[in-house]
C-alpha cells in the first residue's frame, strides 16, 4: 500500500498514524514496511484454527485461501479466483456497489463483462484493501456524526443479528407500520433507534482511557478488553500474536510506544529468531 500525502509536510501509510514535519514520509514508509512484515505477513502463514476464541466468524467460502487480516476485515481469495472482503464485526461480505466508493464505476463496468462476478467480488488484493479502508473510514465518519448529535446512526454500530433483536421491541402499532410497502423488513422505528442511542453513548466509550470513536461496538468491546488488561492494542486490531503478547508481558511494548516502534521491535526479533534458530538446530544436529 503506497504512502500518501495527507497535508502540508504530512504523510500516512494506509489508515495508520499521520507523520508531519522532518522525515515524515520516511517514517510513514518505515511504518508500512514494519507492519507488512509483521501483522499482515503473519496472517498469510497462520492456521486460522489457532486464532484465539475471540468471537469472530470466518466465511467458509474463503477460509482455505486467507491472505490478510486488515483491521477487522478478512481479505481472501475465493475458489473461483475472485477476491472478497469479509467484515468480521458484521459477519458479512462488503459490497463494492456503493456510489461513494471511489472504484464503484470501475466495478460496475467490470461486472457487465464478467457475468460470474457479483457485488462482493473484487479483481485484486489492492482493490480489496481499498474497499476495506473505504468502509472503515465511512464507519468512523458515522461515529463522528453520531457523537455530534445524530442519534439516528445508533444502529449502524451493531450487527444485523442485534438489529433484528431490536425489532422485537416494536409495539403492535409499529409492527403494522413496518408492513408499509415503502419499508423494508429491516426497518426499525425511530423511537427504538433513539432509545438505543443512549445505550451506545453509555457502552461505547472506553472506561479505561475514554476513547469513544469506534467503527462498531465489536471494535469498541475489543478495545475495552485490551486497554484494561494490557493497556495497549494488538497490531492487527483483533488479537495479540504469541510474540506480541510475550513482548507486552515483558514490558518491551508499552502504551507509550508508537505503532512504528512496536512493529519494528517485532520485526527485529522475528529477523533475529529467523537467523539464529536454524544455526541452533544445525549445532544440535552436529552433536548427534
């Protein structure tokens, strides 16, 4: 993923930390290299069955072809050769047909030439990452609007299953209103949405650090757990790898460490282990 300029003398890799001033671009590039050599690359090699039980569901269609875990998105290749983006927090594929998605027209034209492709199929990994980043940014924009007083967005932070449970709170009159031809089966009365906004306002902010800008309640709950238990968040946004956890417990990664420092620590130790373990094994073998 290329580093982009986001302001006067300011650069950013993906949706990570923005660096400004002297050597800003170099710092952003180093951050990207470090992260891709740790959290992202490691996701290519791990067995999904070894991931801790953190309450996420993987799509069966791409389970054997996983390549990346990016934020709370799973990006993988289908058996048909297409790429797809799975939102782990919503347990659903992300569509590319949103009019505000920068590549929407490209994919509209592509589907006309590829009858086997549907609204969730992507051409390549780069576009898939762009789709995940775009949806994540949209969700954070919704969070900003919500905290600025737009209570109608309260149900955008929860899963489809949770939204269905809210429908059970409808009165008989509201159930009749849902039958209107202009309303979908997913319709929720404004009364319930406003009431649920109070729940979000109470439950979303982190009780440890106070952060309240999250893309979903699932993301917020993960943050709450790691913030309280470790005082720091995992590099991949979902769970600590064995190496990360060991470094956190030994105090090598702390809350004061920025993302680049954390990633470079992990990369450095991984490189050292990768170089020394083979020699160690060879020396043991020579003694037999």
